C-alpha cells in the first residue's frame, strides 16, 4: 500500500505543483501603459513667459517624463503635427523633429495635417528617416504610410490604427496633397477595426481629428449601437485640447494631451487572462520639477539651436506694445491688424484678408528677434492679390466667420475694410454690414484684394479667390504657377515673415491697436 502511495505521490505531486503555478500565473493581472502626446509642432525648447523663466515644456523634460513612466511595459505614441511649427523644426524642414522622435523612442505616429506642409517629397524623406511607422488608414496615394501596426507588450496584443483629418487638403496648402485622397475617418476606422477583431486585446485609434470629432467617433463606434467589442483607446490631437481625465463611452476611452510637449498622457490598461479589469489615465505636466531633463535629448536640442541661432537671434525691431495672438480666431487683434496692413501696403491694393490660423503666437513688447517672428509666422506663405467682385468678397467674409464658434483658423483678419457679424445666425448669413473706405460694399463693383497663396489656392476652405482668378478668359496654370488678368500681385520669392521683418525693421518702434475693424454684434433679447 505504501508503495502505491509513494507511486501516486511521485506522479501526482509534480502535476499538482504545475497546476498551482499555472493558476498563479493565470491569476496575476498584467498592465500595458500607453504614453501619448500630440501637436508638438517642433517646440523642443522650454516655453517661456515675459520674465524669461522657463515654465513648461521642453523636449529634454518630456523625455525624462517618458523615461520615468517606462517602468510599465507599453507604447509611446505621437498623435500628429509633430514636424512643423516652431523655428527649431521649420528651419530644418522637419528633420530635427524626426531625429528627436527617434531618440524619444516613439513606437508609432499618426500623420497630422501639418506633416504635409513641406510637400510630399520632403515628407517621404522624413518617413524614410523615421525609425517608427507613420500611420493614416484613411489616406490613399502615399504608399509608405500604412493604416495600422501591431505590438505585443506584457503579453497583451495592441493594434494601433492611424487617422488624419479629412480636411487636410484645405488645412495644409492644397498643392501639398495633389494626387492624394482622404476617406472619412469613421469609415476607415470601422474597416480597420473589423480586420483586427479576434486578433488583438486592445485597439488604439491614434487620431488627428480634434477632441469633439474623437468624442463623436467614440459614440459611433462604442455607443449603444456601436460594433466594437474589444477595449478601444482614442488618443487624439489637432484641437490642442487638455483632457485631464479620460472620457469613457462604452468600450471607448478618449484622451488628448494638450500641445507643444507641455504634457504627457499616461493611460494604463490592466487585464486578467485577457479580460479588461480597469482603465486609468492622467496627464503629467512637463515643468521645472523635471529639472534639465534627459541629457542626450538636451544635447540634440542644443545642436539644432546652435545651427539656428545665427539666423534667429538677430534683433529686427522693437515693439512698443504686446502684439496679441490670443483670441485671434474669433475677434480682431492688434497683431492681426498689423500683419493685414503690411499685406495691403506691400501689394498696393484696397483690401487685405488673411486667415488667423497663419499667426501662431504673439510677440511681447520689447526687443523683437527673428526667432519670435518665425514662431509667429511659421508657414511658407507668399502674397497674392486679385480683382474680385463685391459679391465674391462678401462670400469670402461669410466663409471666414462661418466656424467662429469652433475657433477654426479661417477667421479673417483684415485691412482696408470694416465688417460686423453675428455668430448666432446660420453659417452663410452672419455678415451684417461691410464698409470699404467708409462706403458700403457694392456687390457688383470690382475691388482689388490681397491675401496669402494658401488662401488663394483654397486653403481653409476659401473658394472665392480661386474663382476670381480662374474666371478670366486668359487664365492658365502650369504646376504651381498661375497666370490671369485678374491676378494683380504674385510674388512667390518672398514669404510673409520676411516681408514682416523687412517692414518692422524700419519702424521705431512697432505700434498697433484694435480699431473696430471687426465687430461682433450680440443677440438682443
């Protein structure tokens, strides 16, 4: 009998031990951590206040925050608009930003609309330099850009699907997207998600659509009628929204991490045997508590700073007042007036209209450097002027105020013209009055109007300039070159920022004020 017991023990004990170990492994929850940031726009240096004390941001500090959060296996994701914006990126046509992303250890990045700003050929070079995939499932025509990619972290399968805003042909210069097509994001998302069901434990939609669009996407995908049965994280960009706490809609979690490397998003997904136990997320602000940050990243930032300094640190003017960018997408500002005046004076026309989105930061009173001007006007825009009817000019202004409640960059800044509007009216019927040279606008009269080539080409959805140019019987177009008897000024050889520097360097000092050019009329009760 004892022999039988001994035999059973010798055979069963290892099996029992194996079963216990297996149960212990099975019972241990595992966590995968998603780190995310968006709309970096090349702001590699800490952002400073007027007292020159670094208060937030900085790539080296961001890198240190990333390093500290790598104690849990996971992914580092960038949600678009990384390569263009600040001079640190623009002077090197995005090369510095891609080198930085490689050093940070980015695992995947979605395309943003501003990834196209240097043109497709430059974007292809940057994609070749990137040690991570650039994703956009709703883009067709750019083969190196894939729709999705997959990873395994801590035994959890994670699929990452990229989506870019389908208004990119209008929010980047239209010439930059010739030959490309952009599918509605929700259609692409549904297709790509369907392909991954049963093949993954977690899906990340890495989007550059804007927070409100992300919430709408979550409702469509994860609402009561939504098809998504696996956990889905929407990590977004484009609207520069500071989402302090994740928004949960069904199986969807929606996050966004502000802008310019000023915050790092952290989302932890904890699973037990493939079953989701919990989702926890937060934003970590990037500030002085991180001290100097990661030294190797600081060295990279410094290398490009030194290359840029000779161009950017020269003093170009003195400003007597703060030139204000804040609120520029819904009202007149003195910065908008100053730049619009320069556009009108340079082209010698009656009216100038520019989009507020072309002016990205303000300029503080005091010494003005080229660096500040480049940060304010980062885009390679040149001046164009056309002859257009009063009716077309009215259509242009209507379009400019058609999305004021959304804070979109189409909102106009003007010179030589005054107008009033009401945002409570339907888009297309918001303009109340327009005066040119103190006289009411005449729909059938012809006016000379200056703008930027971005707008003339249909950027931000403006159509009237292109219609005016193309309406001439002698209109021809070869590549980017246009000829038309309605085109009264066209100088692609000088960008707006260079015109600005040349002009303000002759003024001592710069002064500009709000004059009532744009008046919003409030609804009367």
